[in-house]
């Protein structure tokens, strides 16, 4: 159905590359990252030969994922990355029973940040298509088989495959990127079609929708009731740092937020998902809009609007800032620390109405165990284990399965636990972060959670997954600009 991928087995099942979601610059791999990839490929080849398995089949197996994580551990330890690691038995790279037990599905997984593009997104947003194609795309290219294939990679059908067949994801939220009604790469109508396709499998409440509702767009606020009624959205998605300063805003600006929150609550929308961090470069946004990516306004807003849950997308993470321990002293106007400080200054701690979403951020830090330990450790300590929620920003980063397996096996070192007061990541905490916290937030009751997560269920989606599992074909690909030049070309076309 999707064709063969990587027949020579040269792609790793845990993806470490420079792909970006198109909202910020790609971050080049450093020498340690490159060494880890090389070592993982070497280990995979040796392990596959040792157990008499072809490279491609090995990469698709639990042993392939385990061997990759073990190889990453080797290189990270050699480079002094001791704050965290992947707890993988040494024999898991060659013993399938050990690997399968370690990496089998163990938790209900609710991904609150997923994306795909609509059927006509290449025509509506040629700059995004050019970035994904990694070259300029002209009108003549639109019938080219390679471009048509690319359009399929990031469209609804492949979304179904990457999210629901190639990963352990049970429930997802389909959300949006910063745009106006006219420039949405995925319209509410197209998102609703994808949800209907999932629901047509009679698989329960597996796909929810956001409403792209920005409080500084009068038409958006005016149409909140229509958006809720027509598309059945479960939450509002907005960007305080918009592409131009005229639409940027602060969450604690009463002139903007009072009416917005009132209209949302009046229409029984009680969740605001707001992008923070991942700063938009000046190539795609006006320079004076950049300060609005700070989370300094989150605490005051959450304290004022107590009936509203604020889900802070990316947890205000800034890729250019190395994650370290939190301190009340020193500058903390941007980054994850800005979220923590804002909450603390507002008197908010674990269990508040602020939720830290880790989409894209976990993808960035999971290749750097020290940063990963600080990032996850701080959020669990200050925002709370009941208020950290799982997101992946897929399909920008391909199937979310590698992010799932990396988090399922990640441990914060005892050294970092003792030095910084971070909790050990227990199975109970993983279960909360992976899905139980979001289930509670979005009103999915425990009995529904159990039914949706049951691997033995015989609903149509589970049957489809079982058939696919007999001949899986994951691509192990990421999509989107991977170099600064590709990103800048996208930005130039966006501006032009």
C-alpha cells in the first residue's frame, strides 16, 4: 500500500537528525550525534549478522531499536553525557525475547500534538512544500511523481499509517500551525474528514480536533460558537507569538483575554493550547513579535482565569538554550525556566491549571541525555507529574514511535536525582505523562482509557493494526527542512 522503505536497512529506528517542524531553525548535529549515528549503524550491522537477520528486518525489530539505544548509551557515556540514559539490558540488541519484553506496549498513549497537511496544501503554501521537497517547487513540478509522493507523506492517509499503525499511539489530537483562515495548511474541514475516517473504523474516541482560534483575530473570536458546533473541537489552539506583531499578544492582557476566555467558556471550551518557546526567526515573523514566545505571562493568566486549563505547547523550550537546572536567581525571560518562574511567582505549583506539553521539545533533547534529564526532571518537579502531557509534533518528525520508545526507556541518573531533586521516572509517572494526564484533561474516563488501550480489543482499528503488524513497513523518515538553507528558502518564499 505504501511501498517498500529503506530495503538496505540504512535508517535507524530511533531517528536523530536535524529536522525541524518549520517554526524554527534546524539545529545541526554535533560530532557526538554523528558519532552516535555511525556507531548505531555499525552495531546494527554486526548484531543483524550475529543473529542471521537481514538489516532491514533487524531495524524493524525490537532488537534493532534496543541495539540503537545501547549504541547511543555507549557514545553519550564516552562524551560525559551521564545525566540520563536508556535503561536497556546489554543482551537486548541480540535477544528478541528480552528486547520485546522491554519495548512492548505498556501504557495508554495520548498524543496531544499531531499534524498533517490538507490535500491542497502544496498549492496553498508552496513555500512549505518547497522546504519539504528541499528545493524550489514550480507549477510544472506539481504533477511530478516525486512531488506527488511527497504530498502523500504528510497528508491524511500517511498520518493514519505513521501515527496509528507505526506507533503505539492510542488517541491523538490533530492540531494546527500559525496561520490565518485563508492560509491554513490544514483546514478545519480537512481535519474533520481525517477524524471522521478514524471514527469510521468504529474505534471510539481516538482522534480529537483543536480549533485554530486566535484572540487577536476578530473573526476567530466571533465564530467560536460556530467552530465548536460545526467541527466539534475539544480545545482552542493559539500562538502568542504570531507571524506579525499586530496579532501577537500576552495571555495576561485583559483587553485581549477577557472576551476570548468568556466566549470559550460560554461554548464549553475549557482548554487553551498555546505555543510558547520555539521562537519564530525573523525570516518568518516580524522581529518585534519575538518576545511573545516567553512564558512569563502564563502564571498570571492561569491565576486569573482559573476555570481554564492552559496547556503550554513545547513547555516554552528554546533549542538554542541548553537545558540546565532551574534557579530563582538569574535571567529566565525565555525557555522552560520562564514557564517555571512564571508559575512560581504566581503561587502555582504541581496540580495547578497549567500543563506542560513536551511536543518537539522531547524530540530535540532526547539526543542529549543531560538536557533531557534537566528538561523532564524540572517539569516533573515544578509543574508536577500530573500536569506533564505527551505530544510529539508528528508528522513533522515522522512516526512518533521512536520518541515513544526513547521515553519508555529513559531514566534520570541517581546523580541528577540527588543533586537537583528530580524524581525517578517510574512506570507510574510514565503512564501519567504518556496518556493518563491528558485523558483526565480531555474528559476521557478510565473505562474508555482501558478500552482504547486494550491490545486484545477486536475493534476495526485493532484488526487493521494486527494485519499490518504481520508485514510492517515503517519508513523511519522525518519530514521538513533539515538545513538552515532549506529553512531560509522556505522563509523567503513565504515572505515573497
